[in-house]
C-alpha cells in the first residue's frame, strides 16, 4: 500500500463510530491513503445513521456536510453511466462503478462477498475488510498510525485502551494485531483504566 492509494470506503465502514473516525483520521494530512466515496454511498450512510442508529436527521446531515468540507476531493462523480456494466452484486454495483471511475485501487467493506474476484479483476480493483485495511495502514507507517490513534483518543477524551476496546467491536482482528505489535495487554489496561 502507498500513501497515495485511492480507496473507496463503502457505507458499512463509514457508519460505525469510532471506526469511521479512525478511518478518516488516517486520511487527514499527513495521510496514509486517499479516501473516496460517492453521493450514493453517503446517502446510504446518512439513511442508516437515522433509521438504524437513531441519529437525529439534522445531525446525520451535518456529518455529511462536514465530510464534504474536510474531504472535498473524496467525492466521486460521473460513475452512473457505467453501473450497468458492473457484474458484482446488483446492490453494490454503484460502489464498484465509483471505484472504477475514481481509479481506486481498493474497496474497503464488510460485504466482500458482494465483490467477487471475477467482477473486480477486469478493473484491477481489490477488496479488503476494514481490519485488513487498518493493518496495512499500520504496516505502512506505524509511527504515524499510532500518533493518529493517540490524537483520536485525546480528542474524544478517553484513554487509548478504551478507544481500542470500542474499535474491537468492529475490527477485532486489527485490534488484536495492533495490541500484539505494540505490546499492549488490553484486558489488563482496560481493567486499570476503569478503576
């Protein structure tokens, strides 16, 4: 992976917090990758934040506006004409079309089965789950990655172990890897943090 790698973030990885926060922080300068998404992906995020997580509609829409302000280069346009050419799961063809249109190298999603290799190969796009993707970012620049995680924990005013516990709900494989690499005993550290 390279710091200029273009990566489509599917709606399913932009919905859960703090995962979305972590992914987006890794894309802020100095960035570890270039995030990409479409209005269709963002509409799905906003719709699910309201319908499934009970977020107030104003707050969900404000989040979308803020993403547009902070990541204006992330928005992919003009992919709609090629949606019908895609051969992956019909519900996620717009995601692959956005990846193709933006010349992205990778799609990060929990729904990897919706992107079979036979559908990706002609476009030279790969797919990864968020744990694998975060591990790749960590391996790319561990110092920068760790610094950004500490910044995230400080911003939300929690100790790093509590942030890692929250992340473990969505990316347990990555958290296990990170703790092993960093020599963190998360169970012991969390117990100490809660006293």
